[in-house]
C-alpha cells in the first residue's frame, strides 16, 4: 500500500497460498481476454519530434476487488509480524515496489527548476515542491506493489525528461530498496534507500518511513536531505480503502543551513485537514523566509509570512476566503463518499499574492480501470522491442508474475508469484547451509556524507552493462 511494501516474505509459512489459487476462478478471468483494451504494442512509436511515445494504457483492465476483504487475510495474522504475511495477488497492482519508487521522478521538472534558479530560497521552494510531489502519485492507489525479490533491479532512462534511474533490492529482512538517479546533463544526483516499518492497528495499516533521501544540485554545490511522511491505509476491515499521509518532513540544505519544515496534517475528526500540507522555509538563523501551504493531492503554494499571518487573522474574524476557481480544482475522488472516509468540504484556500509551486498532473481518463495509475506509472512496466537484450536479467520488467498480472492472466500470475517466493526461500536456505553471505551488486552500505547516518550508496558501473554475475532470481 502507498509507497510501502513488506507483506510478502520468503519466511512466510505459505498458509495463505490457497487464497492465491482461488483468486483466478473467483474472478472468472479468461487469459484469452487479456488484451481487451486493444492490442499491446511492445514497440514504442516515434513522434514527429523524434521523442519516443510511451504507451497510454495497460494491456488489460484491472479486476474488481469488491469480492475480497483484506481483513479475511489479516484476521488470521493478529500477533504476527506483518513482514511475514503473504497476501493474495488480488490485492496487488502490476508494479514492483522498485518501479513504484521510480515515480519520484514523475515531477522531475521541479528538480530542473531548482537547478535553474540563482536564488537559494527559490531553489528550496522547488525542492520542497518536489518532496511533496513524490508522494502525490499515491493518491487513490490502494493496490499493493509487489515486494521485490532480493537482488531484483529496475532501470529507467528517459531522454525526454533528462534522467536515468537504477534501483536494487539490497535486503529482504528487513526489506530495503536502494535507488540512484542522475541528470543526463550532469546537473543533479538523487539517491536514497527506503525501508518502512509497518504497524497493523486493527482498522488501519501504518507505514512509518525509514531511510534518507538526498538530492544534490551539482551546479550550485548544494545537497538537500529529507525523510518521507508516514502513510496510513484505512478501512482494511470494512468499507472502501483510503489512505492519508501525516507527519513532519524536514528538508535541510546542508550548504546554506536553510531548512524547510512541512507538516502533513492528519485528517482530523471531520476531515477538515485531510491531505493538507503546511510549513515554512527558514534560514540558518531561524528567520522565516516564506510560508508553504496546499494539499499533497492537489497543489502547493507559497507566500511571505506577513501576508500569511494577516490572512489567518482575517480568517479567524470571519473574513471572506477566496477559493480556487473551479478550473483550478482537482475533481474529488469517488473515495470521498466511501464508508468512514471524511468528505472533503473544500479545496485549497487561496491566499491572494501566493506563488504556485506545483500542481498535480491530470490522470488519464481510463485511470480508474488501470489501478489509478498516472500516465507516468502506466509506462513503467512497458517492455519495448529489443529491451530484453540489454536489460539486466534481474530487471522488474522480466518478472513473470507482474507481467502476467498486467496482461490479465491472474491464474498464471498467482502461480508464478508462489514459484518465485519458493525459489527465493530455497536460495536463502542454500546460502545458510553453505554459510555464504549475500552480496549486493550495485549498491553498498556506507555513511551518508551529509547526515552522517547509515545509508546505501551507489557503487557505480550499472550502465556499463556487465551483467555476467547477476543472480538468477526469476
């Protein structure tokens, strides 16, 4: 759920594997109907401007989860560690968690904007917007990404967007995913590791993020670090699943001492604070330079502290509030009417004179039939013609359970998922028997040079494409 993983495990007892086998027959899926939305074009088209056109839909529409209950699985697991539970494939979306992390890059224009600004305050504003945009794709995404197998990788090069990205599953217990991205113009480096701590509260599942995220703007010799907010999935027992983000995110500019403090607000009793983000940027002397406000599901604005305080005082006195124009609003989701989910009464209150920092991308019109994917997410598992010859054999695109699920072949996908988990268990036992340690291929454990904390650092060399010693995980 959300950006987080941790349910599937090679330590799983397999008690829930029968649920996987029942999924396909309960859904009455016909593998021959896997291309119901039109044929899957593996070869990307070329636009007139020479840029590759990525696919705009998945090969098969998603299935209904209405006949399935997360609670039917979780009630058998009270008292167990969540990382040791195998969930039926029906609760997944056809992406690996490594691909899900890559969605950080959907709003890369904000990094480019930060690189282009001469003013350090404007750079911090763009970086803050990027940090918020990184969680925006989670809105309405209640499907669970596939847990990466140990040694699994994912690469993405987007010349049209100006970056390349590589990630690797560097640990299975605890599950840790490391990633590294760089600008093709050598203007930035973006890297980090994610290992969430999961808690089951009965009605909800909470994922507390662990791991540092680092962005380096090379031209300005600046480095920013932060940690993501906590993600919580509600209504796991009954009702429609919905999620929220909450907690404080601190973005530190290690070169100037500037800091941005963003408060992702919990929704509250009547849902008044749902999705809201409020915060400020301060200099090294703790002087507030600007105030940031908005919603992580919609947009982010900034204004000067005096204007903000004046507006807030008027608001308390019952002064008129200027709402965004209808054209600026993001259409409310169907989830707003779900059981036990607070209704969103209004959108972001616009403060006159504010500057827009970021607005969420519109999703494709058929997004609800495609796991609520954004256009960027739809393209992530695309296997273009000739790709198999150059990809690492550990790349997510080659993973058979995800590929079959994407194509609508649920029965095959379920069996493949179980086969891969069993293969991973057997490999782990073999290593234990021979007392062989697992060695990561593209990342190594080290110290983050800016925070001084433990981190996973890119070892380099992936794009030299020497994949001769990659593990056989599929």
